[in-house]
């Protein structure tokens, strides 16, 4: 089973700053099978990015994804107040789906 | 697209619960569906996935042999039968569409399951 490790656990930033979130896999993941989600308190998760770098419908272009193999990154170019939330990476492989433990982006 | 879970509540250790997820706004029978859970204050854990026809099902090791996923395409409804429940099964359970069988989108609002004596 592929284990995803996200870092940092918490990112304290101010609005307007750039956020860089990391997701590392215990073994290689196809770039077609890596996604990112955003979850705000009391809400269900929302798909942000699929295929490593394809934004879901309605997702602002300040969100971007990149990476390959075992190292993937979600970047938020300029944080808006509504972006403070928890972000999860997720992979599919071998008829198994798994999530990272999440990175909380909080207001500094 | 709307996904509405129900059936959560309080269950005794060793007990059973059946969750339902009513789908609308899309052709339910065309897509795989999944259950994902979130324990209090914790991250997301994939639980189970079923193909569009129901001919194949997949389970996380943590629930295999105890949970059964199923669907009724005539009623646009997804189910999760949970048995031999333990405190570790306490979580919000989300149903989600899985068009590609790779990621999950969209998600329902979730239903709370609490296992306690």
C-alpha cells in the first residue's frame, strides 16, 4: 500500500503570501493518479486538482499542482482569506486509494 | 449533483449500522461510487468503492470482512452495511462520486457514526 506523507503539518502564512505544500509517496505514483482536496471546517472535502496539475471546475488559477514519481507539490500563489483550510493529497494504485494526513494552512 | 447521506447515529460496539447515500443530478448508474470517512480531528480515510454496475467492490483493510458496499441503480442509492463495529469506526462517513475511479468528486455532506456503549 502506498503511504502519502504531507509536509509541513501546519503552514502559518499571511494573506497574499505564497503557500507551498508537499506530498511525498512511499513508492512511485503515476502522475495521472494524484489529486488534491481542500477541506474547510464543518464542510466536506472539495476536489481541487486531479492528474497532478489539472484544476477542477471553478478552482482559481492561483492554485497549481506539480510533481512526478514520489514528490508532488500544491502551490497557492497568493493566499486569499478563503484559502485558509486543510489540504489533502490522494493517490490511486493497485485498486487502493489513500490520502495524506493533511496540511493545515492557517492565518499567521 | 447532490449526494445526501443518512443512517448514521449511535451504535454499540459489536453492533451494526446501514448507511445510505441518495444521489441526484447525474446518471448514477454510469459512475463508480465510494465511501470515505474522517475520524474526529483526523484526516481522510478511503473505506470502499463500488463500480457502476456493482460487479466489483473494493475495501480498505481496516473494514474488509466487516463492511459491505452495495448500490441500487434503480433507486439512485448507495449503501454501506457496517457490522462488528468498534470505537475505531467512529467517524463522519462521506459518500462520493468517482467518475474516473481515481479521485472523488463531488462529496456528500457526511453522516456521523458514533460507536460507544
